[in-house]
């Protein structure tokens, strides 16, 4: 989904630049198209209520010098290589999981309900990378927000992980015991 969004926004910004260059003064074209893309990403993050940390880090990344940002961006794109596989893309192109719901969700009547996610990570090429990304975002969301704060549900969060040796190093697992207790998140 991120690759699709990134591709679409890059095409849109490039078309805007081309239209500006064709019809108006070239000085009006975007001097830093990637910064424009990141600023639009920040706007979406604010609109959809992403965590404060996400918005701050995107803003910091957008304000990174252009050459340094391009090096970082190439590493990000390299990490998304498994998602270029059509089978993996098909299975990950939509999601009904919103990480803000990890501490519970509200039904239409306004009642809170606990939420459970069961994830099985088969040892296929690229699947461990997908697990790592999923776990980092899920765990990071729970660790950075206490129950009942910022629209999060009132429930604590418990993450149970099996076969730790088969999982690449996940920062959330390493940081969880230190930071998670304060945010009522257990690993």
C-alpha cells in the first residue's frame, strides 16, 4: 500500500511540475519534489490522526537536507522490496487493522470491546521482513500511547511472540520491557 501511494503521489507531483513548466515560469516548479511528497504525507497523517511521534518524525525527515534524505529514501525503498512481489502485494494491499484499535474499539453504540490479532509468520522469503514491519508499527503504537489517551481504547496491550530466534531484530521487542510497562504494554 505504501509503495502504491508513493508511486501515485510521485506521478502526481511530477505531472504538476510538468504542467507548471509548460505553462508558467519554471521558477514556480517544485525545487524539491520529495519534500512536497513528504509534506503531503504529513498532511495525511494529521488528517487520519496518526500518532504525534509519526508526524514529528515525518516532519524531521522532510526537513533533512536533500542529499541525506535521498540516501535514507533509497534504504527505505530497498526495505520494501518484498512488497514488489505480486503475491505479497495482493495479500497486503488492504487491511482492516487500524493500530489505534489495538487497545480496543468502539462499536456504533459507543461500547468498548477488546481486540485480538493473531499473526502467523511462515518462513517464506520476505515474510519475516513483513512481520518485523507489522510488529514495529503495532508495538510502537501501543508503547507510545497509554490506554484511553489520544483516542486509544481503555485496554492494556499484550503481545505474545513465539520463535524469537527466527525473527529478525525488532526494536519494539528490545525496547518493550523498558518502555512498555509505563504504557501498560506487555511483551
